[in-house]
């Protein structure tokens, strides 16, 4: 057996805490009283058809997304998207699709997994924010180069923003 040094104790403690945190996350996500319905997944880049998205646990039309420019400067801006569950049931997963003006180039995002093609930004829930309680909201955002214009279209789980 090897001796327990301070570094080894630190490594073992970190590994144990990681396992505990992952277990707690899974338990929290799976605490929903309704049966969970997985979000339909797509492969490859998003399709060009407007309004294409996956449905989640909450009924259609019970989720909304709000878009707001939070700051802007000469060559760019920061924008925030807030997804709100208006339904009486939890939402398991969400997908926001933004059609952006052609001269807007997204340089970074936070709070969502992203897919980007010219003129389109798709924001998807991540493991830590896929469960959205009834009445709950989650925020994500991005930084972009170009003029701070509103998206030409926006949808969340197939519902216009």
C-alpha cells in the first residue's frame, strides 16, 4: 500500500466530491413527478426550415423566450435570451432558434449548448439546466460582432418568441 500524502488525499477527496456532485445532479434532474419525455435530437447542423425544433415535456405554447440586448458598443453587443416555462408541468429540455441578420457574427455564448450556421444560432439546454420547473426561467446569452439588431425570427420548442 502506498502512503497517504497530502496530494493523494486531495486527489481522492476531489474524485469523491465529483462523484457525489454528479449523483446529486442526476437525482435533482430526475425528481420530476411526471414521467420524463426525452427531447428529440437532431444530427448534423440545424435544418433551414423555420420553426423546426423538438418538443419537450410541457405542452406546446407553454414556453416562451424573450430576447434582449444587454449592452452594445461600436463593433458588437451582448444579448440575453430568457426561456420561461409558463405551463403547470416541468419542461425537460428546450431549444431556442434565432435567425440573425447576416452581418451579425456570434463570437461566444454561455448557458447553452450551441450550433451556429450563417444567419442562425441554435441554443440547447445543457445537463445542468435541462429541467425547468413550472413557472421557472433560465437565462443564456451571447456576444456578437455587428449591429445590435433583433433576430429576424425566434422560436423556442417550435413556438414563436
